C-alpha cells in the first residue's frame, strides 16, 4: 500500500510540474494556439440542394466563400468564377485515378477533369473550361 501511495503522489507531482512549466495559459499562449485553429466557417444559406458558406482564414483573416451543390453521392464546391472541385460525399464512392473523367454542360462538348489523388476529388484541367462549367 505504501508503494502504491508513493506512485500515486509522484504521478500527481509529475502532472502538476508538466502543467505549471510546460502549459502556457497566458493570453499570448492562447493566441498562439488559436492561430493554428481551423478556419472559421459560417453557413449563410442552406436549401434547394445547395449550401453557401463563408470562410475566414485563421492565419491571414482573409475572407472567402464557397457554394456547394449536392448531386446525390457527389457534390460540387464552387470557389470562384473559374474554380471548382467535385467531391465524393463521405466515403460512398471513389474516383478512379487512371480513368478519363469528363463533364458535359448541356449540349456542349465534354470537358476533361483532373483526378486529385490525396483528396479523392476531381478538379478542372483548364481555367477557360472551368469558367464555362460554372
């Protein structure tokens, strides 16, 4: 019982030492930690299978926006007048990395898409084509 008590007391002492000397609870420390936090995200509108979000970059305070259009198991994220990405909703499907991916808008010729390996998504191959898709 005496050894158990010593182990417990030394453990508590080690935790207190770690907290006092290694954890910075000052305002500056909290600001440094919050700088690495994720971007602030606010949903402006949600409905009709679309969602409009506003993002504020935690490092630069740059404001950006995106429109998400949902099509069943996939959705398109539109970031600007010539920037979009097609994502898989959850892990329901995977895009084939070695396949030819095309998108057709109305009766126009199909445009090619580029597979993004680490993100399992498709993005535009040409800015002019991306602008016409959006």
